[in-house]
C-alpha cells in the first residue's frame, strides 16, 4: 500500500460551460469535472430537463460528444425542445419589434449568425439522444457495450445525461436498480466520463431515492421552484465549497434558466387601517426570502396571529402563476396598546408580502383597507368604521401619517361612498375600488403580471 507521501493529489480537469456563466459561481468550480458524477434534483416543472439540455448543447457545440439517455421523453420531444428553446436562447432571440441597424452593427450581427450556425451544426453532430435504455438496471451494460467496448456506437463520449432516475416507474425504495446505477457511475468515473443524473424529489422536498444515492455522487444540484424563480443549491460538492444560500435563477420566456437579478431579498412597507377608539394608521413591514438549504420555510411575525398569516399565504399562492408557499416571511406589524388583529389589515399584509417578493415598491402615500377572503376577493369594511376613518385621515399631530396619505385602495362596492365622505370632509385622498387581489396586483405592478 502506498504511503501518504507517495499518493499524488488528484488534479481535476473541467469542461467549461461557456454560455452558462453562473455555473462556476454556483458550484465554485469552472465547469463539469471530467469523470464527475452530478445529481440534478428538483420538483416537476422546475426546468431540470431544459437545464440539462443547456449543458448538453453548450458542450456539444464546442466539440464534446454527449449522450442524452431519455428514459421518460421520446427523442423527438427532446429534439423539439432543443430546436425551439435551447438554440433560440443561445442566439439571444427575443420577441421584440424589428430593429433598425447601422451597416456596422448589421455586419456584426451577420457575423454572429454565421458563428452561431456553426456551433449549432456542431451541437447537432455531437449530441446523441438515445431511448434504448430500459432503466437503471440496464445502464452498466449500455456503458460496457455501446461506450467502452471497442465496437460500440458511441466512442470518445465525454458526458452522459440520464433523464431520469425514476423514469419508467422505478421505485425510489428499490435497492437493486440503484446498485446497478452505482456500478455504472463507478465505471464512468474510472474512464473519465462525466455523468449528469436527473432525479425527482419527494413531496417533503427530499431527494427521491435511498440515502446511499447522495453518497455515490460527487456534486448535488438542487432546484427549488418559486413562481418563475428557481433557487439553486449545491448541498454536496467534492470539487469546491458547498452552497446552502440560494443562487437565484429565473425561467425566462423561452423556458431556459438564467441568473436572476433578484439576488438579495428586499424588505417592503405598506400602510393599513386599524379601527377602534382611537383608530390608527398601521405600518406593515415584510421581508420575503428564500430559505437556506435544509431550512424549512416559515413565518416570523411577533404580535400577529400565525394562523391568519398562514391563511393569507395560502390565499396568495392560489393566484394564477403565483406560489409563495415555499418561502420564509419576516413581518413586523406592531399593534398599539396590545390591540387584537383586525381583518382590515389583511390587504396591507398581503400587499407588503407581494411587494417584497416581486421586489417592486409600493408607491409612498398608499393606504390599503380590506378583508381578503378565500376566493381572493376584497371585502368591504363595515360602514360604522367610516367616521373613524375620517378622523384618522384628517391631518393632525395625533395622526402624522395622514399628512402623507394620498391614495386609498379598498373594496369596489364601497368606493363611491367612502370617496364622497372623504371629499365632504375636505380630505384630499384619491380612492380606488378593486374587487379582487388579482385586480389590485395588476393595477400596482402591471409589468410583473404581464411577465408571469
């Protein structure tokens, strides 16, 4: 046996992902390691297949031979995804108005198109999509005969992608298929072939499969799903530092993943009305952020009822294309004199959470009053509160926030009545009636809803 001093340190070679610049930031190594075994896990619809194809096309376009083993989708489906999503994304094609270019810019664009056409041709020649493998049990035989054998069809392969481990109904609790998978991984590593395994996750968010699965890979890439955002974690990494803080990716309109501009969580502020004697304008602060890997999402809100906040999160998550249920919420809303929560605070709470999540500011001077029901409708406050509301919105030393209030959102059914009451009392606050939370979001941030 060699002595410690006689053992040479392992030097890893990497296949750089040129068009996926964020990969190095996420994994702390410059590309896919030669002979490295990677596991990409995430929820259904999270973009795992698309991301794997982004890797495959990038490497294939620079001359690396790649095999995509499709255990779930047909080769024609994979090809269609490459041609309709991956290639246009790499060209930088976007839905936009025709542009007027100078001669110089036009020549540059034509040269770029020639170069792009060349890389796409190389990608088409170097990327093989194979659906002949029946499951994990057959992976070692496929590798031995088709890749490592002298007469195999796929010589000099540098990357093999398996999509997916639980394809064709493989049970995550079955031990024999996984033992065969580990044999496949070991042979590939010994011959310097990189493997990217695509796996599922359980309903609880754990990586599907036996615990030994994570021990038999070198690097785990874990995707979460939060609306269009895709937080990426690297909880295991033999080639660099682990990443438990999320690198936030975003699914753009063509379905591909890019690094999001939402790098750091931003706190938001909204104002609401708490009826009583006296009535008060209440400040609501919210910070919505992605939990670290291994941390459970939750709500931290002193002085507020957890059950009500949890219900509001559920109501918001039921809106079309919005899911904030897998996030962490920090909410600050001090109720004066220890007074109990009132449903008039539903709307400002919901809007402060959405403002922080969308990273879109609420206009200064905006006030929200209304109950949000289970159907996302905004219900009116009782008429008995209107007199108190007039007192609160009358500028005075006792109500300093009233000096800065110039816009009020409330239920559409009482908008006219409240508008007349405020006007008759000389209060210059513009009222805006809305029927539902969805309608209010579209009024506040139309650009956000148009992009979802």
